[in-house]
């Protein structure tokens, strides 16, 4: 019987930006590392990559890196939005970040604010023109992306349900059902799907998550998510290692129930 083994993605930031902390996070269950290029600069991200390589060597475990491209993101005091009038998704900054990612042999590029399949194809063309072959994770965070979901799933290598920004464009009470639809469509197309944003947000300040957050992570696994992602929890929170460890426990328990309920799971 095959284990399901959904993966845990942890975002690297100030709270986790040293090799010892990253080593602890790897031992606690981190499977992939995300660099969010909406923050910081290339020099900082290069330091994070170097630290991660040190931690990998010590833990004897390879941790693939996701570079999250900001696209037409606009930073605000209370958060961020994006330039809705921008017709070209990839900026000159994104091109620089893609070049940086290829040079550092990162594993995936996550494409923000995808609206249709052409956004994905343009990104793929740019990656190839710069000498890379990295797969593309399309982030679903716009109403337009929901309208063009089938073609985006087909054009992409993987899907990320970016619930934070998505919650700014759709009625918040519809998000659980949109999440379910996206997971089903991705699974139907044989594409990996990541559920992300505010999964255990209270752990930025507290050493244990709320019961509602535990249920949310478990629900994402039971729905079929191939990965669940930590953002602020590991990038800027007080308990990055604990966040990974507790998420690992939730994933393990949820998969145990999936296997018990589906004994013929291949």
C-alpha cells in the first residue's frame, strides 16, 4: 500500500533565515522551501539559498526551492494588491528574478495573478529563452483565473490555491467551495495542487494553532491537496520550526484516515 505523503512547503524569511533554523525545519518535516520575491532583494534571497544548501547538507535531504514571482504586485501599508490595468503579467523585475532562479537551479517558478493560459505560456517562453526548463505553478488568486480555470490547469505544471488574494476578489464564504473545485479539476488533470495562505496564521504569535486551523489543514489534505504551504508562519512568525512540526502531525494524521477509509489506495 502506497503512502500518500502530501508535502509541506515553508516560506523562508527573517524568522527562518539561518542555516541552523532551516536544519531544524527540515528535520521537522519541511519538504520544499518558498522564496517570496514580493519581499526583500536578490542579495537577501541568495543568502537564504546558501543557508538552505548548508542545512540540506547537514540534514542529508534535498529541499527543492520555489521562487514566487511577484508580477504586477503593488505593496501597501496594510498588505498588497496588484495592478489590474496591467496587461503584461511579467515585469522587468520578474525577468531578473527568473534569470536569478535559473542561475541558482531552483526547482519551480510560481506565477502570480495568472488570468489565462497565455500568461502561463508567456512565462514558459521567457524561462526557456533565459535557458531554463523549470515547471510553472499557476497561482489562482483572481476572479479571472476562476473563469479560465480549465485552460490554466491544462497549461500549467501545478496549481496553487492562493486564498489570501483570492479572498479579496470573491465572497469569502465561497472560498471553501472554490478550493474544492480547484482541487478536483487539478486532480482530474493529473496536476499537483497546493493549498496556501493563512493555514495556521495564529502561529505567527502563538506556539500552537487554533482548532479551526488544524481542521483547515486537515480538510485540505482530505480534499486531495498534494501540498500545504506555510507563509507568514515560517517567514516572519515566532515559531517557524513548531509550525512545520505541527503541520506535519496534522498531515500524517489526515493521511492515516484517508488510507483507513480507502484501503485499496495505490
